[in-house]
C-alpha cells in the first residue's frame, strides 16, 4: 500500500472533466453533471482559466438548502474558490494530505499552466483498498481472559483455579468464583 502513496498523482487523474464559465447558471451545471455523469464541474473565467469548482454537494448545500433559484444563481456565486490545484508529479500521499488539510475531496491537476484533469480522493482511496493486503479473519476466543498472562478459560471457575495455582498459589480465590 505504501508504494501507491509514493506514486505521482498523474496515474490517477480523471481526464474526462466538464468546464463551464462563471456566468453559467447552477441549473446549467446540474444538467451538465447529469448528462456527463460527473460529480463536479470546473469553473473557468472568460479566458478559459480554471478559477473554481462546483460539486453536487455544493449545489445541495449552497443552492437547494438555502432556497436559491438554480436558474438565476450564477456559478461564480456558489463555486468553491480559490481553486486548490496540484502538479502531476505530486505524490498520492501528498495529495491526500493536502485534501485532508483543506477539507476537500477532489483537486484539479495543472501541467504547464493547463488543466489536465482532476484527482478524486475516493478514487485514490479505492485503489489503496483494492491493493491492500487482506488480513485473515480473526476469531475472537470465547471465555474469560487471565489478567496476568492472557490465557483464555471457558469459565470464571477455571480462571480462578488457574490464578490460584499459577499466579498466587494456595487456592486463595477458589471460593470467590462460586459467588
């Protein structure tokens, strides 16, 4: 799993991105998301440079939950800005750390001043999980554990006898387990 964290984000870039201008409506964004089956749209200025991002969650929280009209609300008014971006040679581990620090789930990747795609945390984490070494199922033993040595016994009486014989001696606790 550690080797994935050292890989460049370039390997995890989603290149099928949708861009809309800042003056487009939230309704335009929602329609584009539905049509293209994407969860976010990069917002660009008049020159086509990326300046923000809007996600399904942004639409839900900043438009629907606030009672705004999606047809008249402009993307520039609800998009997440300024845009946090990374370079393609940044490692997956560094990108994840950045996203956690900034409390974001996706980060656009810029190469040579040009947007080449987006890295989405869920996609990267999903790959980490797929490549992780599976752990065997651990069977939890039933019974009572000795607080001194960790041995497992079926009953409190057996544990008491064990503690008396091994850890204390003389049958001191044998009477206590019967109550």
